[in-house]
C-alpha cells in the first residue's frame, strides 16, 4: 500500500472556474488540490486566494500552491509575493521552478548553479518561518531535467525545508522511472501523475495503472514527514469525466 493520497493540479482545467474545480475534486474523492499560480490564484490576488481557501476548507481539501517563481530569473522579492499569496490561500506547500524556465540544465556553468542554489536556499528559509514547505518542479528544461542534475541541486541547496517533486518524462520506461526515484526519492515530497506517451499524447490512467502502482508502492523512504500527495495532471481531452475515471483508477492504485 502506498503512503500517497490522491490530489489534483488545477492546471488540468485552466479554463474552469475555481468553484467548479472544487466540486469536481470532491466528486472525485480527492483530498488535495494544487492551485495554479498562473491562472486560478495569481500572485498578489489576495481576494482570489481567500475565496479559494474558503471553498477548499468547506470541502476539507488540503492545499498546495503551484507558483511559477523561477530563481534566479525571479529574485527573493518575487518569491515573497508568491509566498504571501500561498499563505492567504492556506497552502502548506509552494512549488517553484529551479533555474530559468525553458533552459536545459546542461547549459548552466558552476557559478550559475551556485547562484540558483543560493537563491532557493533563501526562499526555503523564508517559507519555513511561515511553516510552508518549498518543492522544486521536476521537469524538462529546468535544473531538474535529469536525475543527476536534480540530486546535485538539492544537495547544494542543503536546506531542510526544500524538497523535490517527481514526475516521469513522457514515455519514460518503468525500469528507468524506478532508477530515478531510487536515486532521488529521499528528497521527494509530492508527485504529479499522468499517462502520456513520448509524443505527449494523453491516455486514461487505467492504461498505466500497473506502471504507477509499482512506482508509488516502491517509493523510497523520504525525509519528507507531512502528508504526501499523488496529484493528477492533464487528463485526456481536458474532460471532467476523464478526471473522474482517472481518480477512480488512482484510488485503486493507492489501495484506498
């Protein structure tokens, strides 16, 4: 049995209003939502943050904030604005992007990597003062676009309050995925769950149920000690009905 609980990333439904997303998450029996900072709860929009927090509270949904802060392109002052929004939202975790978005890790020099690590360390320390954790997106064209680069970065940051996410690159084979999580799993807070092929075509999660069941059941012990979420992302055809089907599959995968 996995220790992950089921959640949803709202980037899955960019055009859907927050209230409808919360209703859908409740119908799908999800327990957490990661709100997109580029559409549903923009940084600095305290009214949206507070109203969304109330919606989630009424439905007993734990909250994460999916920001698009990307140090060192974005400095500490930008992060502080996103953190303030996360606090108003009632988020216990804030996601950020490591390094300039759209830039491969191989293009960074040693000095640039140190600058990113230093910036993220400062962000993690500030968030800790408010009991908010910081997690780094694990994504192509970032400083976490390879497992080795991600490991080097998190070890260079060396801040107890900073963690990694994990998600498979589209089309990643199971044996490679297991190697990745074995390598960095001790630093992982949450995961993003989807079923894509290498061409980014989307499929029902049921088609990858064995893949995800194996990964989530064998995830290494992590230094993360809070509730842990496997968050659905980008369902087939952006269809709410597809989310309900995927959520049912995820519940079976997690043996809940």
